[in-house]
């Protein structure tokens, strides 16, 4: 019985590490982040409201990707548009990773 409890304790302690590694890999998916940034850019250029974009970002389930989406919305609705998608994606990746590693 003690061995079972010990094994369960180890598994319970290791689960957050495995979950964190999986979610951080989402943040490293530059293709996904680039697609998100381009979608936000296109939606803003088509006149979609910031409120609508914020609702879209709020429906993203992964907390890191949600933070990245909010950062893209901020970048493209700010008075001065960013220089390139690459700059936005870099900041999005940072915000995504920061969500999982405070």
C-alpha cells in the first residue's frame, strides 16, 4: 500500500511538469502564432471591431495562446502598426511562454 501511495505521489508531482512542457510547445509553434497574427491583421484591416476580436481571443482555450492572441490584437489595434509579422510573432511567443512560466 505504501508503494502505491508513493507511486501516486510521484505521478501527481510530475503531472504539472508534463502538462507545462506540452503547453510551452504550443508557444514555440511559430507557424500557429504567425497564422494567428495574420488573422488578426487581416480582420483589423477589414474593419472588424476590437471588441469582436477580444471576444474571439477570449474563446481560445489554451491560456498561452490566448495571451498571444491578446498581444496580437493590441499590436494591430494600436495607433502605430507594427513593422512586420515577425516582430509581432516574437512578442506573441514571449507572452505565451510567460503565461506558463511566471
